[in-house]
C-alpha cells in the first residue's frame, strides 16, 4: 500500500521537516506546487530523504500573463464567449484550447522548465480537460445552479480551430448540427482532442526520463460526461482519481463504488491511487475507508498536506 499527498512548497525552511515526517509515516511521494527554484530545492531534499517529488502541473486552466496576451488560445463556449474575458464559475477559470496549434508547444516549454530539474522524479498533470460542463452536485448548489442538462454557457470549446478541425473530420460545422450538445461525434471529437494532447505531453515527459501521472475526475465515464476527459484512453505511469465523495453528496461507500467502476473500465496496468479529500471525513470514516479499499487500489493520495495531523499520520503509518 503506497501513499502520496498533494502539497505546496511553502516555507523552504520548514520543507525538510515536512518531508521527513511524511517519509517516517510511510509516504512514497508528494505532488508539489511551487516555483522552479522551490521545486528544485524540494526535489534535492527528496533524493536525500528518500521520498519522490513530482511537480503539480496545472495544464489547461491558465493564469499565465504570456498566454493571456494570445486571446485566440482560449476556449469559447457555445455562445461564442471566451473563458479569457468571461470565465465560468470563478474568475480564474481561464482555459486554453487543446486544438490551437500554439498551445501544445507553449505547454511543453512550461513543462521543460521543470523537467530540467535534475532531481525531479516526475510530472503530474492537473486540469487536463475542458471546463466543467457539469459540476459535482455540491458545487452546483454552491453556485446556485441546477445542471440537469447541458447549458450552452458551460459547453466548450467552439473556437474557430475546433470548428474547423471538426468540419475537416466530419464534413459539418458543429454549430449547424441540431442538438449539438448531445451529438456523439462532437463529444468524441473533444475527448480525442484531450487524448492527443495527453499523448504528446506523455512523450515529452518520457523523453526526459521522468514519470507522468494525472489527477483526474472520479471515473472515466463520469469524467467524459462532466469535463470531456476519458482518462481510460491514456497511457500514463499512474492515475490519481479525485474521489472527493462529499463533493458529490456521496457517503464513503461512494469511494468503493468508484474504484470498482475504475477497475472494471481501465485496461492499463499502471497503479490507481485513490485521491481522498481529508476535510470530507468525519469521525472514524477515514480509517474505515482506508481499510475497506486497500485491496482494490494501489494506494492513496491525500488532499492535502495541511489536513495531515498527527492522528491521521499515525493511521496512515499503520497501513
């Protein structure tokens, strides 16, 4: 049973103690956000301590000022509105389009900054998808939404590049299709757009001799419907499905149901690490979850470091 956690670099003076504590509790790795110098410092410490450090690479959701100077790189919804100027849900939801020819080189360049760090063990892709067409149940209520159908203001991407590529492949403009929101060819086109992007980024990371993984939505079928992400198609070294049961108003048994669905769907032999949202557990629920699911996944990843108190670390250490 292997355990990971997501974390931010934070104060470098405290980082060594944090990584040592995680190592002592049996963690094999961390997925870390931070600036290149912070990640380089952490990766060097990781090698000394014996714990893997992977960079937490936020992919398609983009706040970079360089990208923002190219408004044509960003997704448009079915109403023609850009995520750059009018982001959905929250003001930082500015999403790149995988079909713009300059986006993949831009992502590779950003990634290469971290791949040049000698001690870094790998890259984890996050936000490797389209914007949410359907939010988890709890988040819908948070935004006073009822998404019981596909709404054009949350349906992406209809930019000129996507429309042109789709028309070249299928002989029609998606905007000319009746009930385009439920058209299977249009859905498959967007799923394949993300698949092709992931394949290129995977080749880029593997060429640097590093491991690549991804934080993904709960099951391949759910993620295809909700964010146009069918991660069972990908050839990664590990998968970290975010099984945040409370986001879906689910009981802890929902986590088990998702893992069984994943095991029945995915054909890859790469490990599945169940991502758990620590704030979503009450009382003895976390211990029950860890015990009941340890035989149907390779391990767990916890969001995030700040929720790992001494009691939780001791519980994890017993796994």
